[in-house]
């Protein structure tokens, strides 16, 4: 990702090569907190009328 949380930037949002997203928060804003959102490869679309 090439990003690192620091006192100057306590919130970091990044996208990983596989498409998943990472959010990290460190003090003084909050945390410590790390969330990784991984998405399904199957895409569901809403068809016409729905």
C-alpha cells in the first residue's frame, strides 16, 4: 500500500491490489482500529424493473 499512519496523519484509507480496502485509525483520533473490507468476485446487478 505504501501508506503508514502517523501522528500527522492518524487516518489511512488504502486499496490493496486484489481490490479490498483497508482503513486504519490510531490515537489521538481514535483506535487503534484496523478494518479490511474484502469484496466478493461475484457481482450482483439489479435487473430491469427491480
